[in-house]
C-alpha cells in the first residue's frame, strides 16, 4: 500500500503520482526498524494531518478537502454571491490538481458572465486569466509529468522539450491572445503567451512582433557546457511538493547521498544512498524513516561529534499552527532516530529556516531557528496569519546530546516573518555572526560580541549601521566570499515579483519587483551595495537557492529556484556565473538550468567524484496539485583543476563548520588566493560539507591554509591537485582519499529516453 505525496489527490494528479513513483510507503509493519521516539513523532505528525483534513475551511493548502467542503454547500441564490462561490470552487479545483474540472468550472463562469453584459471587463479578463493558466497546468501535467523527459519544462523550451499533447497550450494561446487584444500592456499574459508558444514549437515566429519576447534576450551571457538531468535514470526524481534537500555522506562510506522532503503533511521524507558506481538505492524504510513526513526545508551537521551526519527537518511554515521539527540523529549503522524531544528541541512553531554554527567556540555545534510571526493580516495573500508570536530560538549545545534555548539571554529572540538565516564571521574576529532575512521588515545583522566579564554571551544588532537591511521583501540569504578578498560578503534575494516582471527585464523595461542585494564586505564592519555594478539588478524571485563553482574556475557562482504558490509564476530558475569577482553573467540557457516548475531547495555537491559539482534541486509548489519531479543536474566538466577537502575537527566541531580555507594557486609567474568557509551554503538547500574547490587553469596548488573555529592554524604546501584529501585538525599532513570517479546513470546515454526499472 502506498499513500501519495499530497493528502488526497483525485483525477490526473493522483494517477500520475502513483505511476511515476513519487509516493512513499503509507504504513509499515512491526518489523520495520524504527525507534520508539521516531514512532512517536510519526504519530504526532499524523494527528496534525488528521486535524487539518477535518478543518478545511481554515487550511488553505488542504485543497482536495476544500473542494469537498465547498461542494457540500448549497450554492447561494444571489447572483453575485453565487459567482463568488463558483470562482472559489474553480480556484480550489485548480489548486487540487483537478485541472480539467477547473477548466469546466471557469468556462461555466464565463458563460454565466454572458448574462451580465454590464459586468466589468476586468472581471472577465481575470476569469480568462485563470482559465488560461488552468489549460497551461493541464498541458504541464500531460507532458512534463506523465510524458516526462529531461528537456521538458526547461526554458527556453526547444527540441525534445516541445509538447507532444498540444491541445491545452493551444487553448491557452487563444485565451492569452484575447487578453492582450483587450489589454496589450498585460505583461503577465505576454510572458505566458511566449511560454505557451514554446511548448508547441511555434516560438518565436508565430507570435506577433508586438507581443514577442525576442530570442536574443534569452541568450546566455557566457558559454558553459550543458548539464543533463539524470534524476530519472537514477530513480531520485521524486514527485512531490516544495521541500528540502540535503546532499552529504550520510552512511559514512565515502559517497555522497541524498535526502529530500516534501512539505505535504503526509509526504514521506526520502533517503537515497549512493552506491559509488553511478546508482542510487532508496533506503528510506531500512533507515527507519517511515512516518517521518513533511518538511519545507532541511539542514544537516554532526551535532554530537560522533562522526555521523545528522539532519534537522523544518516544518510549519505558511501554516496557521506551529508544527514540530525533527532532529534525526544518525546512528551510524544506516538508520536514523528522531531525538527531537530527548534533545530538548521539541517545540511547535512555523518555520522553514535554520542554521548550525558554534557561536561560542566550545567545539559543539549550536542551532539557530528562525520562526514566522505574522500580524492579524498575513504579509502575503497565500500565507495565513498564525496565532501569537514565535521568537527565534538559539539552542546552545550542552555537549551531551541535549540543547538549551538561550535566545532571550543572548539577544537573538528575533520576532518577525523570518525567511532565511545564515552564520558567518563578518569581521574575522573568530566569532560567528548571524544574518536574518525578514519578510516585510528590515533585515537584521547580529554581531557576536563574545562573553562579558561574567561569562554571558551577547549579540548586538547592527543591520542599519552595517548597511544591510534591504531588501524589505526578502527570502533566501547566504554569506560567501564572492570576490576572494578574505572578507565574507552577503547575498540576500528579493521575493516580490510576477511573470510580468521577468518579461519586463527581458524586454529592457522597468520591473515592479523586489530586487536582490549583493553586499561587499568593506572590512570595517560595514558593507557596500554592489548589486548594480555586479550586474545582479535582476528579477530573482528566489525561493530555494544556493551557491557553488559550476565551472571550477575558483569563483563562486549561484543558482536560484524561482516562483511562489501562484500557478501563474511560471518563470525559469536562473544560474549566474561569477566573472572574476567583478560581475555575474547569466548562463541559464547555455547550461540547461531554466526549469519552469517551482524551484525549492538546491544543493551543490560532487556526487560522482569527478571533481566538479553536480546540482540537486527539489521541485514543486505549495498547493496540492503543484507536484513535480525533483531534478539532478550532472556537471559535464569544464577542464579546470580542483581539490576536495574533507575536514575533521578535533578541538573544533567535528563538521568543521566555520573553518576558513585559503588556497594559493600558481599559473606561470602569477599566484592568486581562493577563499572558502565551511558551511552548507544558502538558507534553502544544504550542500555537502566537504569543500569542493575549483582551481581554474592553475599549474600548481602552492598551499592550503586552514583557520579552525578553535583558532588552530594549519598550513600544507605543494599539495597535488585533482584529488580528494582528508584533513584532521592538528594533523601534520593531509591524507589522500582513495576514490574512483564514475558516471551517473552510465547506461543512460540519453536520459530523456530511459525509464528506470520498476517505473
């Protein structure tokens, strides 16, 4: 028996999800290896799901249940009230994935409007807009989901990405054309008209010039080799909603594994082990994870310094009631145990963001969790207000497997609609500082002041003084040294835009969107906004996002997953290449990264030991019908050198989070230094903790210098390039790791034409 990724889907979505295999085991026998505490958490989560189903009126994401609730009502007799009822029902049908029924409902509303010639034109256009996106979503389900291949839904759509079933997008084209004939300035309709034409292979020639987005505007600004999506052949193309991604060596065999979540209340967390020969095996049940469900995001670290990577699952975001998170202790034998309650971190708050760091440098990783507190009116239309306030939590690691919340004591009991958090040492004083991305309010930067004379630790909020409070409507964030000057810089992305804003950017028109910010660290406690000089004044409607070095040139690039719950935010995820630490170049089209489905958690990691970073991304939206396959982009390589470091703290935390690396490389008579800090990267998605560093066209790696969180300094000279090495804090030498590169899904020369066994 299997239960699908959403609560109760009907019609096409349910059939598709079952066929493709995006469902997790719904039940488990007594023989399934699960700890008692894991069973207790599973029971808590099931009770939450049942409460949600029983109260669909207050649960805007329980869409199938809301359809049933609305249909149980008697439609009101008054024409205006009946119209509103019909629109509400049609919207819920769309959100529940019942696309053909949604189309029927919206078409019925248009016929009903024919009886009211005095109805505002804007109302009729709005209904046509919903009808058009219902057709678009039907086309996506028929082609990108059921008739899936690796090029479907990749923008710009071409080649094998063109749909084979074209009726639905052709209907959408007719509707968007009608909308534009009435309102030629509707950039949302213009954008979606261009996308619809791409899906049937008639872009750009069949689009009237006055509505066409020119192909040259979509071209990449620098050549990169094209990545291929191998998730399908590998069997990791889980079908689900928005969720988290963790990529790291979770079973200790030296190969990087994958854990993925989906935020539906009964969506099973999935764990895939890397076999080291190009395959992945689903070990979810064997790992004792059955019943561990939901989770909009995940972060990982070895919190108890036992040498095994643990995982924190974050829940409750965007919901009217708080949910418990799950701290999964890695037992080192292939299984995980939910120790949330025993560790002292069992609370019920709405959250999707957290970060690990050793803020007091005692050798034990601490945990900050940012929670969502909203006012009576929700800050965004599709997010319900939650009850009460939910201050941030700073859990100090007690060193015995338990934590104590000291947020109020140190000044980190942050109250706001927190969307992203990241730790970093902004002033190179050896203490980790904290940046908090808050939606609809100034962002905050907390400088770590250390301990006072009485031993009390304190943080001081310096966001305004440091100049890093914008953007006001922000989401993902991270610290990184994008210009390799030894001072960590800050990126924080905006989260207010529409498909029309993306169209405006490509057309060279002003966009009414919240733009990202790139802040350069000035080395004196302040930052300078270099967004425009770095060519990042773009419409980045970012959710899941992360950074890495896609071409191994030694400069950090980044990938943003885009969108929001609205189905009309059908906009591509975007990849930006760092051009020598001075500006960024869009390489979305060249690299094949422009996924049109909702982009959530993103992780960079070298999954095949070939020295370049592959990219895992969790796809899918918030509403029950907005499901999609996760993707895994295999890096084709770019002929640059590399080095991978697996660091092991002794006096410092075992994961080495916060350790700073300085690699000096030489090419001819020229040397340069590459800087890295150990972390999992961005605030929505968790990259491998091993440091995978591109060295460009270097002739030699002259030295590696490491500053550990404990203050220990190490330096190694003339290390061979193109290898994986293990570095232990305090050791006299590095140790090469014997590994062999392999091809991901080697049997799939053309992954778009291969269906994995059992599918």
